[in-house]
C-alpha cells in the first residue's frame, strides 16, 4: 500500500515476523543510504578524474583542490540527505493528513488502537458520540470509551485480535459505549486490522445506535402490539397467500364467528368460505391489480354451519415469511344490510303510502315551510307540487285560521304536545275555502331533537256544507217541534228519551223527561211492548203507526203514534223519531157516539111500531 509502504496482503492483516517488521521500519533509512552511496561513488569517480586533469598529484594545487573537494562533498552530501529526508517526511505528513481527512470524513467515530490498547488517533466524530475532544483520547486506553463491566472481557478479546488478526478482520459487534458525562448508550463497532509502518493497528469504526435501538424497540413493540391487535381484534381477521389463496393465519374472532377450528382454517383457501356461485366473481377480483390498501363490499361468506353472511372486506398487502400475502379484516354486515333493506322497504312503503294516500299528506319543517306534499294535497288546494312545496302553512291558510298551525308548531317544539288534531280552513288557488281536518305529529331524531312534522289533511268541505245545511234544517225542525201541539221525542234503541218538545212535556207533565226510559213512563207490560216496537222500527227501518192507551198521571189517555228511524250520515240507524197525537177527546167522543148508537139501536129494535130510514136524496 502506498500509505503504509506494505503490500496489500500485509495491509489486510497478514501475519508479520520481526525481520519483516524491521525491514519495513528501515525503509526510509535504506532509501537515504542508497541515495548517499550512489552520490558518493559518482562523486569520487568523477571528481578524481577531473582533479587529475587539473593538477599533478604532487603539486600544492592538487592538494588544495583535494581538500576543497572534500569539503564540497560533505556539504553536497548533507544537502542531498536533507532533500531526501524532507521528501520522505513530506510524504509521511501527506499520508498522515490524508488518513486524518479520511477518518474525519467518516460518518462514524473512528479510533486507531495500538497493540497495548492505547488510542493513537481519533477523528472528530468521537466528540459527537462520546463527548471527548480527539486529542483528549490520544494515549488513553480504549476502555475509557466503554462501561467498566466490559473492560476485562474487552482486554481478552483485544489480545486475541492482535494475536490472530486474520481471523478477526472486518468483524462487527454490538456493545455499550460510555459518554464523557457518564451515560451509557448502545453502539455498533466494526473492526479492521491495518499494518502501518510495520506496526499492526486496529481501526475501530463506532456508530451510535441509540436512535436505531430506539426504533428497533419501537418496531418490536409495534410488532407485539400489532400481533396482539390481530389476535384480540373483535372482528374476524386472517392472512392469506396471494398465490395459493391459502389461509396462513387466523385470529380467534374468525374461529368463533365462522365456526371452523384454527387447524381447519389453515387447511382451507379463500374459495372454501365462498358459495359456489360467488367463486367466479372472487377469481375475477383477484385477477385485478391490487392496491396496498383496499376496501370492498358486496361479498358473501359461508360459515361452517352453512349460514351465508354479507361482509365488507378491508385488506392490505404484507410479506409473510418472505411470501406476498394480504391481511384481511372481515366485517359481518348481515344485520346492518337487513336493517338497511328493511329501512329501504319502510321508506318505499312510506313513499307509496305518502304518494298514493287518498287524503292530503305533507311534511312541514320547524319554521312552517312545506317540505313535501302528495298529489291529493295538490288536488285539494289546486297547486302544482313544485309550487306548493315552495309555500308555507300560512300562505295557504284562511285569514281567520292563520294562528292554528303556528300555535301547534310552537307548542310541539316547546314540548307541551306531540300530536294534535284540529279543523282548519285553507284557501284554494281559485280563492274559495277548503275545510281540512288536520292530524299532525312532531317527528324527532334519535336524540330527541325536533326534526319536522307529518300532517294528514282530510278534505271535510262537503261535510261542513252538510253540517251547515243540517244545522239550518235542525234549527227549522226544532222551531217546528217547539211550536207543535203534538208530542215529539227522540229515543234510542234502549228506549231512553234523548229529546222531547214542550208539547210532550206538557202532556206528560214532567219537565225532566230527557234521560228517562219508556219503563219510567209506562207500566212494565206496556213498556216492554213499546220497546219491542222501537227495536223493530230501528232494525227494519220502517214507519210504524199505532194507537196507544196509557195511564198518564193517573189519567187514561189515548195517543196516535208515528215512529220513523233517524239515519246517520253513513246510513246507519240507532234512534227514532216519535210523534204522538193526543186523541183522548176523540176516543171519548167515539165512545159516547158508540154508546148512544147502541142505545138508539136498542130503542129502535124494541119500539112496537114500524120505523125505517129513507134516503130522500134518491
């Protein structure tokens, strides 16, 4: 090597003997002697020949030149030795500088150690790693850079390194270093042997492994946590081989959820947990380029008991024992899918019910804006759906009913009511009034916060018109009934009097007749017969005419009775109208007439003379 003057074999740590070391140590001396010897021989030969030509050997001139030649030889020899030594010293200095530059440029701390264990050279990185200035370490034992507990072992190893260097070239160890401030830290040491100037040295490259060790610990800890997360994850997880699709590892959740034992899983492939009809889709999916992290849906898996489940798959690429693989998390979404399907069905049913309802239906927000209306609501008010859904509850309300919906909205939001039913007048697009019977409910979210209102609006305009007509009719009828001389009463199926006019009260002489039954007014047998007639009229919806003899306040009275059924708007009958005319005087007159006729006939028959009747009109 040019730097050390030794061969490559020697520089690489070849074993050297003392003679070889001595020869290497005298290289510079021999080079100097050789130069001086050559110069001396050439000087003697050339200078003597020249001197013989210049002067005879015995002359004084010859002696003078001979003496001057000697002094000149000494001076030139000294100059030659100086030049040779200066060149060699400069070369050595350049080599040392070059070596220092190499050492200082190294990213690791570099120290050169002699056989006695002392440090002969250190680079600038030792200050960064150990806290020492390089000059502080020169001459110090290398053990200064390591904890005391390693000293004895290090000395043994060091002695062995120097005794058998060829066996220890380029070795690497992991130790702990000792900083100048006393703290320990992990280091990595790489050793090389080098012969410099015939002397064997150890060149140690030292790297601070604190960060690496920290990262290694983090990695190990992360791997432990990762494995623990895999094993203890509540969701089924597994690792499969990308080429064979075989399961390589499964966690407990997969075993519990799918019903296969771990051994059964490890003897299966991805295809074994798929229904046969889904395998082509699986194969096609696996043939596509994969991303490092993927999430897919729409898969079905088959459990050991044959149950099919819907799953979402999240996976990422890994290396498992040197083979390409993927780690999979399988999320069973069967119940969620069923719930979503049920929700969609419910929403579809709601939509169909909403859109096809035969009454008006609308959704109203908390500010009274119409969010959605159905076709019947549009027909009822005469607006198109887009126009109506741009309006508010007050913009379609009758001026006299403006406060109905806002009042309910305010009460519902404040928690006073949840549901309300009320009648409300609306204004049709053409300006006329539309009566609606409103049934509205506040809808809340899962946290109980008000969301919107759903209102059902039944068009009762015709009923209101009929009620108005009926009210007018009832008022007219009541006026007639109140002024009628005949008794008028309304009775239900049980014979309870629901209404009686003044004439009836006057006849029965009982102001408290309403609420009483026929049994309160007539003897039991008469009342039972009367109740049977009531049932017949109600059930058969017929008009019954009859004469009734009754004791009223201990008075014998005769009545002509007319009973007719009272029909409800739906055609049903549960009451009847009774008209009773007092024919007592008529019946009394008839009785007198009959009695007189009988008396007259008796006289007529018993008279001994002829009596006849003659029709003079004929």
